[in-house]
C-alpha cells in the first residue's frame, strides 16, 4: 500500500497516511480533526548521455568529418 503526504487546511500540519487505492482520498487531520489535502512533490528528471549540457562536445554530424577524425 502506498504512503501519501497530507497537509491540514485548518492547522497547517503535515502528516503521512498509508492508504489503499480503493480507500477514501480525504482523511481528517490526526491533530485537530480538520480537513486535509494531499501534497504533491515534483518528480526528479535525470539526463544521461552526451548532448544535454552546453559544455558537452558535439560532433558536426558529418560522416566525412568523422571518417577524417578516425584516420
């Protein structure tokens, strides 16, 4: 079962709750019993390989140039 993070609208406290997919999506705050909303976090993106950064060296893409470099 996944763990979700919630923030209380009344008191502003954050808490985690373990919920199944079929359960109610709006739990009450365990501290003040107020209504809570789910907190969403951004997903990290990892770029791998050459060509993603300005400092990467890029070839000209020409087949003739690449053949000359190999010689």
